[in-house]
C-alpha cells in the first residue's frame, strides 16, 4: 500500500467535507459513516493496485530469461504489463 492508514483517513475526511460543502449535494448519512465508507473504498483500490503489482512482479520473474536475452527495458515492460492487467480487470489506474 502506498498510503498510510492515517493518510487514507485524512483523504476520506477531506472528500466528505468537500461533498458536504457542495451546494448540490445532500448527505443522507452521518459524516462519520461516510468517512468510513469512503476510506474503505480507497483502501480497496489501493489493495487492488497492490495485487496488480504483485502479478506484474510474477510475470517479470517468470519471463526474466527472455527479458535478459532480449535486452528489454524492464520499466517499460512493467508499465505495459500493469496497464494490460488493469484493463483485463476493469480497473482504472
């Protein structure tokens, strides 16, 4: 996870504050409950990204011999694998 739990809480609180301040938004839930829900969504997204990164690492490791032989830029390959896996899962990075 690239973000500490405290940062997730702070981000969720700021998102809920922005929603509450918007004149066209009416909150039907308690702000505390909304912060928890928004924080959960953020954590789920971060975990999904971590899963994608683990899968990319496995693919890089699995094809390390071909990568070494082909003098392929691992960073470029990592980005391509990451984008492909995210697209397959329907995740927007």
